[in-house]
């Protein structure tokens, strides 16, 4: 009886741990998405506004990165 109870508790703990890791992963993935920038902030940072077909406009910054424009 005790072994069965331990097994059930172990499975419940494992499921809770996986659920917690999934929630943290979702938050991390959202944070990893590139931030957006305004047109004014782009030009103030020395960037150029580039229009991409079907992709909208992006800010091409001097350091080689690009960010979507809001």
C-alpha cells in the first residue's frame, strides 16, 4: 500500500514539475521575441526604416540588428 502511495505521489510531483517548466518555458519564449521600436526611436538611434514585402517595416540598426516597427 505504501509503495503505491509513494508511486502516486511521485507521479503527481513529476507532473507538477513538468507543468511548471512548461509555464516558465512559455514566458521565456515570449521574452525572447524581438522587441518593437517606433519610427522616431529608430531614426534617433541612427537606424534606417526598411520596407519588406509582406513583412511590414523594420528598423535596420547600425549594429546589424533589425527590429519590427510599431
